[in-house]
């Protein structure tokens, strides 16, 4: 039987991931700190940090229904914005001083419209994220980031200088490097489960960044001394979008599939690349990172070959036996992508299982059946 | 040597007892609210039929189906996907595609020449294209499951049912009834709508002949006919009750384990 991670640093991450208003957020707010929520990995959170604000990635964790938000969404909207907006309507996001929405997908971008009409968060804006990843779009996003920088500075009455931006970029790059170190440990004899890793990854988006970096350092010390996981049947990789629930990964791991790698919003795509610290202009550096250097997500046009290469490299580097493609029901970004992934993995002889899920985990029995059958199919 | 397989589904529990060569006995019971109880009832009946005094006389038992972890006397549990593949393969070694339609889910399993699962797809958390759907339709049409199944009842002009959701499909059928659609065309339309759904699942794993139906709904002859027409291939008739294919597969795996 594998031991559990016991450090208080890890427990702090678990607590941050398991709820919205977690102890770290409470402490920050009690000390007079202000919090700005954001959707999607493409929001330049460095700008929020540079303004002395805490970026908080929007989730629907702990939501017990969507009856309030259902009045504002159609039946083909996915369950992530439904649950998240429902929580907001219940007052669960009243602690926010601001919210940065983004046109990441049509479901999420309409949260902005509903938010504007129904809630009174003091600062509210929406960014326009380009669909292509060429130089022209870097220019476009440079402008978007500049608009955000100015609006945040004006509303919160802070001068977001280049120096402050570089400090924030360095702080966030440090997070990325530390997180990558954890992922490096998952190659070969991995000392950390996929569920634990996801809890650690989500925590980054739900607490003050410098505090989080300190926790990561402590966790790395613990992981380096820890016995590798054993008793698993196969090494799996999870590919998909907005997955922030470690218990979903836990269900997979209870069936014997150790998740050792991923390409998900809260996972490797958050940190596989750094923002280039050698450029002159910090906004230029962020624009380039978020449009071109950040591992690609299916919302970006014409970039599937690069995503395929990313996945295939990941499979090789992490010695992956099989891949699980997850998708929230009604997610349009990931619907076609997984059919392409399936064909691509088949070509490479890598078993692939596609799973549709609801944002708040349900139907664990069906998930177990599929995972068990998948492992049996792999002869594991 | 005797071994057993026990498949606890959402609607029925199935037990199969095997010896070295063949099926000794098999039994199907309705599922109770307690999977342990369903498993006991099915297995006790199968043992009695075979004239076996005690479950202890079975060298190995494999549980499968939704209740697979709750079969009290099982040595091991294996997913029903793997078991249906194995069972169908034993019944006809030339089968490469298994369409299993149970009470609350349907799956398409692609198997190799040894009966090993290569790939599978399962319906997602919805009763469309499962036994529940047929039960609901039989209730609305007041014709019984036999009425839906019977080849004589398959009308020449199947009506179109587009809703993927069982509940909405039911409303659609009610509308068609009120518009005066003939019962046989309604029945044919219902079977066609499920065949269409299965068609896309089969296409997803890739159609390789022979194709066999297993699970409770494999007894629906109207559906088999609609699927044959849609896929353009013959649905293979299995030599044993295809409803026990899962329990049979479980028993075959049990035999392997006992011999190891």
C-alpha cells in the first residue's frame, strides 16, 4: 500500500484545491489583500500579480447544483460555467475584487455577460484572445494585455511598472520551474500519484504566489525522499481541458492506472514553457508566451500538428502505456480534437480511451467500468 | 473441474457453470436492489440445475457486470466489456465485433482472433439505445417487449425518431401516436432509431465481420433486422442464449485462472 503525502505543505495545497474560499484566501483577505478572479490559462496572471493583487482561477468546486444558473444558459452549455456561475449567484465569489473573463470558449465567455447583469464585482473586464498563433496575433494580444494593465492599474490605483511586471514574470516562472521539477520526478519510478499532482497544480491558482512557491519547495523535498509508487497496472496520461478535480483522477488510480503525465489546463500546459525573461518589453514577452510558447490548446486554429507532437513527446518521455482523453460534455473545443488524438495514437500503437464527463463528478461506476476494461484491453 | 461466471447487470443477474468442455448450466434472474442477493439467487439456481451441492465445488468464480465487485463468492472481478468479448468469441470464434445491449447501457467491443478486446465504446450515461428505452416504448405503445421484438410487427415505413434522449423520444412517439401513425411503423421506427445509434458506435471502433449481438436486447429481432439493414452485414446468430455471454466470458476467464 502506497503511503499518503503527509507534509503540511501538501495539506495546504489540498485545502486550497478542495474549496473556493480556502484558508490561504481567507488569510490574504484578512490581511487586506485583494483578489482578482480569472478564467482560462491564457489570462496573463502576471499582470494581476504585478498590481499587488492575488490571481484566483475560477472553478465550481463544491457546487451542489446549477438551478440558479440554469436560467441563464441553454441545455447545450457545459457544466463548468453552469456550476461556477451558480456558485457566484449563491455568493460564493463575493470575496472577489475583480474578475477577468476571456473569450476562451463560447460557454465561458458568456459568463461575462451574465456576470455583468447579475453580480456587482467592482472590477469586471473581458479579454479578446486571438484564434491563431502567428506574429500578427502576438501584436493583437500585446494590445489586449496593455489594455488590461491600464484598466487594472486605474481601477486599483497602482502603477504597474515594467519593473513590477518583470518581478511578477520571474515569480510565475519560478512556479513553472518548480512544477516542472515535480513532473520530472514522475518519469521512471514516480513518487507522486496523478491525483496528488493535480491537487498541487490547482493550488497554484488559489493562493498567493510567493506562498505557493515556498510550499512547492517543501513538497519537492518530501517527494525526493519518498518511495516510488508501486502496485499499479499501467502508466497513464490524461489529455483534456478544464479538469480541476483530483477525485476524478483518484478513481482512475483506484483501478490501478497510475497517472504519470498530462496535457490539461491545470497541468503541464500551465508550465511546460517559461516566459522569455531576456526580452526588452515585458508585455511583448507575455504576449509571445501566451500566444506562441504556451503549449497549444485546441481552441487555437491550425495548431493541431504541434499539439500532436507535444503529446507524442510526453508519451515517450514519461513512458506512458495508455492515454485517456477527457472532455466535459458539450465542450466544443475538445470534441473534434479527441477524434484526431484517437487516430494519431492508434497510428503510434498507443491505446486511447475517450471519456466524457460532467464538471462535478458523477457516475463513478461507469468511469470504473471503462477504466477497468481499458486496463484489461491493454493486457494489464 | 467446475468453474463459474456471474454477471450482475442493472436488470438481470446471470450465472453460468462450466466444466472443461462445455456449459453445464446457466440461469437468469431479475436484479434485486441488492447485487449480493441477485448474485446468490442466480448462482444458486444454476448450481441446482447442474446438480452441484455447493458453491465450494467451483474451483474459481469470476464476477462481472455493474455489480461485479459485490459478488460475494467471486475470486476476482473482470469488466463486462472483456467478458462479453470472451463469451461471444467462445460461442463463435469468427466473431470480431460484439454489440452488447443491456438494461442500462450498450457497448460495442472489437475483439481479435483470440477473443481479446482490442477496442470498445460505451454509450454515455443515457438510456437511449438500451433496455430501458425499449421498456419505456413498450409501455407507451402498450405492446409489450415481445411486440417490439416480433418480426411481424416491423412496419414497412419506419417513422423517424430523432431525439437521442429516451424521455424526449417518448414524447416524440406520443406525438406520432396522436398523429395516427400505424403501430408497426412506430415499432420499426423505434428499432431503427436504436440501430442508428448503434451504427455510429460500430463505425467508431470499425466494423469487422462477423458481428454478434449479446445482452438482453439481443433478443429483439426487430432491432437485429434494423441493424443488419443499416450496417449492410448479417448479424450472426449465436448458438447459446446471448444474454448470458457476459457470465459465460467470466466463467471462461475463471477456467483459465483455475488452470493456471
